[in-house]
């Protein structure tokens, strides 16, 4: 297992790692609070880092994340147009 994480002023809840002992090379997120592990479903480091950042941002700013999700759902339902 190879642990890949970025240093920051605040301790991130989720850490990124890649299972290097398997041929798949899939990236995973590990919850530093519970120890739970979750596959990010990608072999791309850049995509895995974006997904991990989104998970950490959602943990830090839950209200903002919920509002952004509501906006995203509104845009999708309107066929890609931003509601007026």
C-alpha cells in the first residue's frame, strides 16, 4: 500500500492511497476518524485527488456542499441551463 497525501494546515479527514500490491492500481480514500476505506473507482491519480479533495471539502463545509449539490441538481434537471 502506498499512501499519498498532501500537507495542509488542517488535518484532512480523508487520506489517499493506492493498492500497489494488486494489478488494478485503484485509488482509495481512508477515513482518518473511523479507519473506513472506500474505493474511488479510478486509476488516475489526478481524478483521485479531485475526488479526495471533494470529500474533504464536504467534510469541512457541509452546508456549502449541500447548497452546491442543490444547484448542480437544479442545473441537471433544467437540461444544463442555469435557472434564472
